[in-house]
C-alpha cells in the first residue's frame, strides 16, 4: 500500500465499524444508566431507574415509596409537564428550581441529561435530595 492508502484504510474500517454498532452501544458514565429493554413500558423502565437511584442513595420508605410518589406525581412518565409547565418530570420538580437542583445534586462526570424530563436525571436528583433532606415537598403525596 502507498502511504496515504495505509492511513485511509484503517480510518475507513473504523468508520464502517462505528456505523454498524447499535446506538445503545454507547455507555454513559455515572449512576443508573439503565437501558430500556425492548419489552419495557415507559413505566416499567422508570421503576427500574428509580430502584437503581434509591439503591445508591437510600430514601425513607425505600424504592416502594419513591415509586409510589413518582406514580402519583407523573404516572411514572418522565416527560410529564403540569399545566403551564410549572412542574416537570417523574417527581414533578418546580421548573424554575430545576437548574439549581441539577447543578447542586449532579456531577459533570455522570454525563446526565440536564433536562428535568430525563427520567434518569430526575430520579437521581430526587434520590439525592431525599437522601439528604427527607421527602419534604413530597411528604403526603398520594397514599404513599
């Protein structure tokens, strides 16, 4: 092979390999990178993410209570917004408080989506807050 051909062949092979990998092959750093199974409903996946977060940062009442509260708040749908968009996500965080909560309760190395509508991020932020401060604003939600 000529000099430029020797360089281009591995580059081309790498590009073909990268294009053939499934999108889910990307591993995100940080806690609770729980991949959605093909047969998972949104609610089932949300429960698995919440269980993961609560296993890492224990909360009063454990995963059962956390799941109950998320179900009462959002129906376990991470993309739910209240009327007018005042509250967001699994645990219905106050939209205007979310940027500060995200900054305080996450780490850049975790590669979390900054949106409150990310179930993973919302569950982790909530678990960390509740682990440190208790259920606070969520006290008495539903029959949890």
